[in-house]
C-alpha cells in the first residue's frame, strides 16, 4: 500500500500491536472515514503478522517499530527515537498522537523536531514512573523528567481520568498553558459486547496481565477465603505473565494452579465467552487509566468490584453498578463478593445499571467523536 500525498496524514504511535488493533481500531476507522491517510507505528512480532494484515485490510499503513516496551536501555531507546524521526520526516504527517510512555516521550519529541504541525499525547495511566520504589533507583525520576520534556512538545494532552490529569499538573509535568482534556477511556463497542444472560452459579472473573499491580494476588487470596466456606462459587482468570518487572513468578502461578482455587483460562483474544460465563467482574488494580475490561464487562451487563483508585473508580458508582474497595484489601474484596453471593438480585440490578452507564458515557463512538473534535479533525 502506498502513500497518497494529496490527503492529510495521521500517525498513531503505540507500543503494543495487539492492544492497538483491539482498542484503537474504531479510532483509526473514524480517521479513515474523515478522509485522512492513516499510519501507525507499532512493534509487530513475527508470530503476530496477522495484526499487520488486519491494519492493512482497513486501509491503514503499518510501520513496524523497534521499540522495547519495558526497561530503559539507552541504545535501544535511541534507535527507537531515530526510527520515529526518520519515519516522520518520510511520511510528513499533519497529526501525531502517541500513547503509553515511550511513544509519548520519543514520539512527541520527534514530532516537535520534525515540525509536525499538530502534536497530541494520550496518557492511559500512571505506570511505574510514579512508584517511589522505582524512583529510588533513578528509573522513575528519569521517566518523570522525560515526561516533562516531551509533554512540552505537544499542544494537547488527553487523560483517561481526572486524578491523572491533576497529578500531572501538580508535578509540573504539563505546562499550565497546555490544553488538557479528560476522556472516558478508550470506549467500548456496545454492539460487539451485548448484554449476556447471567449464569445460575455465582462466579467471579478477572481479565488482566498477571501483574502484582493488577491485584491478581488479592483476587486469588479472596477466592481462597470465599471457597473455604462456599466451594460452589467459581473464580476465573483470563491472563498471562507479561515481560514486566511487576509480573508474578512462574513458580507462583504453578502453585496456584496446583491448589485449584482458581480456573486459569490463559490469554484470550476474545474475552466475551469468559464474561458471559461470569456473574461479577473483578479488577482489584492499584491504578489504571480507565480499564477497558471493566467497560467490556459493564457493556455485557455485569456488575463490577474494583478499587477506589485512580481510573478504577471512574466507571463504577459504589452501591449502584458495583462496589469500590480499598487497594490491597483482601478483607474488603471478600466482603464485596459476599454481598453478591448472599443476594443474587444485586447481580441483575447492578448489571443492568452497568449497561446503562456504558451506553450513556462509554460508547466508543461518543469517545472518539469527542477526541477528534478536540484535535480539530472534522
């Protein structure tokens, strides 16, 4: 597929191909419908060539990037930055949007250096840069400094929750004069995630990479306590061990599997069957942007238990479409689960409210329309 120089060009810069095709597909489609030539810069592993083919079938031009999603290797990061500079000088996009930390940092600076007219960033969560234990080794402080430098290279920063927006301003990472906008996550396709009948047996589900910060240990600990009294209640995990310093150990996962308290379903490209088989969705995460899995579960008519933490509390109204618990509190998590077990009518009532909230606030078409309007794309 070749470039058409007569059309304005939009470049989306990301760090994870599967996430981009799953969560940004509708944004890319909306850009194409508005007559833009759309490019993406994203790493595409050899065994994931089907993702590149998906982009191409949409009419999106794919540029495979050499980004290392985790770690801060100066040589690899420098090569990634040079790749982005060269790409932008070749494509000459009118608009660049980067999301997740490295695409924001290196993409924003590259866009400024190559004089891209319209430069935007989308902060989808805080990440490890804001954890004190990582700052102690200098990594966090460096990442925060890079954020500060790169966000001075953009005209508009999108956030997925008001807590992150306030924190970035408080830390001085965003200039007082820089425009910021809070959007309702990445949205959800309501038609692709229709309301599903509830199962007869109480069952709880988490969908997440197996990271400590996702609350996976708390979920397993809660399952252990609940099933000690109610062995008929089911607990399922859709997830996998990621290349991330916060991931649980393989040995720990093996111990959980041997214990048999939780059903581990592995990594799923389509999570709808797992949501359909559950009665309540659980995400005891320590922080998020706005969790897409929560929106998918809400769209399918499931109540949600999540933490009273940035991003997590945005789509859940405590006592209305679910319950909010304290971060890392297994006891509160168990108590919230027990409410659904003791009163099954809560599942139906709160699940219905979840769908209503999803329709009102998190429809992907409404979210994308608001983002494109803020970027000046008609």
